C-alpha cells in the first residue's frame, strides 16, 4: 500500500537549490524536514522563508536521521557523485541535479548502487518534465510529424560564467537529455568544436553534432558568451516541423505544416523531383504548470507509489557518457567519438 507522505532533505541551497527548497516545501505528500548547506548565510536566508524546517551545515545530521527517506542533492556539480553515493549508502532515495556525475564511471557506480539497494535514483533533467516538451514528445511518438529527420537546439546567454566547468558541461545536459528523450535512443557519435576566450581550458562556446544509428542527427549550440538569451529547439520531420521557444511567455510551441517530398515527374521521363509544401503555422494550447513543480511531484510519486522514474539513473548515465564523448572531441579537434566507449 502506498505511503501517505515522505520526509525529504535538500542538500545544497545555491542559486538553483533554493528553487528545489521552495517546491518541496510546498509539494503535496511531502514533508521537507531538513535543508543542508555549508554556507550559514545561505541557510539563514532560507530560514527566514521557512522557519519550520530544520537547518544544518552537516550532511551527517541528514543521513543519520532514520525518518529521512529521500535526499535531494543540489550541491556544485563536482560533488554530485560523492554526495549522492553517501545518500544511497545511507539507504535514502536520491534525486541529483544534472549532471549526475562528472564521469561515466562515477555515474555507473551510482546506478549500480541504487539498483543493489532497491532505491530510486533520479536526475534533474528538468526539460523532460516541461509540458511543451512532452507535447512534442507525444507528437513524435504518434507520428504526427512523420519520420523525424533532425533537430537543433540553442542555449545561449551572457553569463553565468563558470570556473569549474565549461559551457558544454554546464548548459548542454538539458539539450542532450531532451534530444535522447524525443528520439527515444542513444547516439552513436558526438563531434564537438569549441573555443576558450575568457579562461584557459574552459570553453565558453560549443557547437556539437550528435548522430544516431538510424540516420537522425542533432546539433547543439551552447554558450555563456552571447548577446542573446535563447532557449530554443526545432524538430524537423518528413511531414511537419515543430519548434519550442522557452523564452516565449505563452506561445512556446509552433507547428509548421511544411515539408519536402520526392515524387515522380511523369512529364520528364519519370524523373524524380522534390516537391515543397507550405502549409499553416499552428500555435497549440498547452497545459500549464511549472516544470520544476511537476518534476518534484514526480520524484515524490515515484518514491511513495513505487512507479518508474522518467529521468532515472540510466538516463543520467547516458547523458554523462555523451558529455564525456563531447569533451574528448573538444580536446581532439572535433574528432567524432562514440559515447558507448565511455
């Protein structure tokens, strides 16, 4: 029988962690018992907002509490694997912000550990829970765009410039997870080019081409050194094309009834010609809801009801493998790399 509620702790309350605190503090069937961070000033700011929650600078306080069933890890990316491992070893269901780890070896260790202990391991691939992305996913799965050909994503802005990771590791996980989610498969090749302008050995801009075994291809453009703030992706199919612009307030998805097909031209000895079709542009009404709130609710439901996690550890491992392949390609002049090698 499903439990009525869950006791959760959030570890790491930086710029994104505070959003997780807000959502888990107000989520149904959830008791946010602890907030943990090594920065006492950060904790003090959260305590003013949520005075009923216990605050601590010690992860041991969280892990030694037998009432805590799940831990949400939102610490800096280099510590994700180590903190998540401690949580799993303490028999806590674990939600980890992206990326799951900074190496596929660490990510696989977490996946295997969660499996041995029968625990839920979830990765914060936020866009897999976005209503607009799931609208497009349904279109793809139902064949409403025909055969998917290719897609491309842009995730650019001026800042935030990281010192411990490049633009590829900081920004691309969102788009990689969505590309694999929409195409329903893992790529066989990643080729990435980038450049370090502001700091040595830290790429500020990256262009990556991701290829799949069935011929589909995707291109990723990510940068924190750009005059525009763009969060956009486009999927091109044999029958229709669809775009998602997350910077739009309401009209986030546009469906283009456009395409190209090859047909026989009977007036020129049956030669093949390409026929272009220009149809209507449709802006569908999509159900609302904050993606992060949906994601947090999903984690709670998975723990309490025993359902399958959408962005589970294997999904996180897949993204890390692609990131590693792209990183290797970056350092080897854009050489195509098979993520399966990692």
